[in-house]
C-alpha cells in the first residue's frame, strides 16, 4: 500500500446497493454474489445483517491494496467476514472515497467471494 494514501475514517453501505445488487438473485452482476451470500446464511429479507457485516469487514489488518482512480481513492480488503450462524466467509470488499470537496466516508462498491470457512467468531 502506498504511504501517500491514507486509511478511511468511516465506511458507508447504501441500503439500495445491498437490496438491489447483492441480495437480488435476478441482478445481472449481483445474482452470483446473492447465491454465495445466501449459502453463508444471509437472507433476502434481512439486509441489515449483511450491511452490518460489510461495515465490520474493513480493518487496517485486512487492507491489501489502496490506489488512486479517476474519481477518487479505492481500497481492497481481504479476509473473513462474519456471517449468520457462526460461519466465516473469506471475501474481498472494495470501497471508494470519491474525489469531491469535504470529508466523505468510503462507500461500498462490491464484494467478491474468496472461499468459505466454517469457523466461529
């Protein structure tokens, strides 16, 4: 990670991004992610639990890449994500701080499953 890129002070997950992308089995890009998330215990009718897990995922220890993009700064985090029922799913989450005046939280962009592990927290 480049020392010139700082660590985000806050993270934000939009409700619409979860409901209409990650938890939509018919979404062109999110459908496979939805199937994965359902397989590790998340449900279509409880987006708040998934949103909480996503917000808890990024830590300084799981940050694997930070870089500038055309419209801001992008961050990749890899490691376990807490799932319902004590399952830990290995995922990459991608976040972005948009380049605009003022301070803004890193917003959730996407999730990629890496592998599933049955380990309790």
